[in-house]
């Protein structure tokens, strides 16, 4: 049975959200039940999602706009100003999200399908927190909640930011989510920074030879140019892949708390070994098979549209030829 997934995303300038959505659409293990957009201009984010869905063949997936600002409004919204460039055209202004609010959709869909919906959250956690506050039973009704966010910052990763972007943008929402009791798998920066896509990967995606493949490839290419990089980490796609291919990462049960008051550390994820008085609340990825993930990613993204039923993820062992 395919995994029923709702994607909560802040798709925009950084290309990893776009690639994560494309990966889900190209993976037979997944049925995409809906996409909810969070943070900033959520209507624009919804148009980006709708455009990608249209280019993929118009799957009937509800797309809803959600919270524009952080839970308490204490952190200014960060807006890079590049969102939608190279993807949206003037005529795409007609693309509109479905009626209703993302948080209502999340709570209602999960509660109507207990134990069946896996929520993949790859942006600030405002929508998820609001849904959990509205419907506390949602935490136990989720089949799983995979989050891209945070950083364990062990001895080999002290160069990483003290607070990762998705958590830093709304620390209070992240606190609500980690305190909810939901079955959380956390994919932090420590592992996502080990995965990349580069110009050779862009060329590989273009082998699909459709407007969808070209759009995804162009978004990656454009982001590399914008940042002046030869490659960029695949943060959100790794979280997406971990939903249907969990053995790509090695996880450890940890206690994760979110700092909400520190002068220098607001949004920091504090990860500790659990004990009787401090129970684990997340399975945290600490290692990743990066070559295998990168192989899976490029193989999936370059597939012909409608040809989702190919080799299972567990059969992809090496880096894709580029």
C-alpha cells in the first residue's frame, strides 16, 4: 500500500522544496494527499506548487494556503524575494489554492483517517503547531511526522548554524510540535548537509525531456547561479526520501527541546540522550547513505512521467551515472 502523505512546505527560493515535491510525485511508494503552504506569501507558494502539479500532469491534489506569520509573531518573516522566478509566468496568476485554511485541512484529514496519514513538514512548523493546538488528538492519529529541521551539532558539525532555518523562523511553533507526542522523525542539518546536487545532476534530470523535468532542472540550475555555488544541499528531498525509504538514514531516539528564549540560541534544537525523567520524543537521523540517496534522487527525477513503478528504493545501491 502506498504511504499517504501530506506535504507542508515553504517552497520558494531555495530549490530543495521544489525537488522534494518532484521526488514525491515521481515515487510510486507515495500517494500525495495534499500540499499545505506556510510562511510569508503563502498564495505565491501555492501557485508554485500548483504549477509543478500542472506540469506533472495535473494530479488531483488539494493545495491550501496556511499561516503567513510565526505563531507569536516574535520573529520577522524572512523573504528572499526570488520565489517563483523562472517557474511562474504572468498567466499563472490565475492559479489559486483551494478554499479553506491549511491548518483546518491538516487536522480534519488526519482525524478522518487515523493511523493512515504521514505528514512531511519541510518548512517552519507554524501550520503543524496550529493544527495540533486545534485538534490535540491529531498527534496520536498521525501515522508519522517527518520534519526537516534542527541540528544536532556534534564534534564534526560545529560549523553549522546554532539554530537551523525552519526551527529558527518559528521556535514557539517548533516547541509545540516536539511537545505534542506525535511520532516524529527528525532529519537535521547534520545529515542533509552531506547530500548534494550539482550541474551533472541538472543534466541528468533533463533526460526526462518534458516541461516538468525542464522546470525542475531549471529551478536547480537557477539556484546554483543565484548562490554562486557548484552544488547545493538536498535538505528537504532527503526528508522526503526518508518517508518511503527510511533505511537511507540511521536514527537514534533522542529528547529534542527547542530553545525559545536564548539571546544567542533562540530556535536551537537541544538534543539529549533520553532517561526516565526525560523521555525521547523523536527519532533523530545522525547518519545518511549519501551516495545511495543521491542515486535514488536522480533516478526518480529523470523518470518519464507516468512511469513511477520502477525499481524499489531499496534496490538502488550506487550513485547514478551522470
